[in-house]
C-alpha cells in the first residue's frame, strides 16, 4: 500500500522520459505550462502520475516530431494516471487478432 508520494515539477526544457526512467513507485510528476515534444515509453513501474499544474489548456504533450504514439504504456502497469494534459500528434498502431488498431495519443 502506498502512503505518500514523491512530487517532481518539470518545465518544457526538462526530459520527461529521463525522469520516468528513474522515479520510483508512487511518484507524482507535475508539468509546468508549455509544450513538451515527447514520445514516452512508460517504465515498468506502478503508480506513477503525470499531471499538469495549470490544466490541459496550458500543458501540451506533442508527439508530432516522432512517428509513434505520444505515450506508450504496455507492460501491464497498474496505477498509471495521465491527467489534465492536452495530448496531440504522434502516430502508432497495435497488432490485434484480426487487424491493427491505429491511434496517436496513447497506446496501452
């Protein structure tokens, strides 16, 4: 059971992926206003929260510069929370039994 969360505040000049790769379970990552050009692969760590300090109108995750999803969560993690962000751009597909599912913002 989690009793407390570490909190980290990032700005658009920070590398979100580097932070994700080093945080422990129960970390809250708060993003300052601005546009973050990202393609994030969620680490195999549970209970990580990413949220905006000022809401989705002020904080944008933009995957336009990469031909993949903006956020990929695919290792069965639990407690993943991605909230209060505008997610745009990116492209991705996931093979299913009969076809591919295409999407850009978030693949789980």
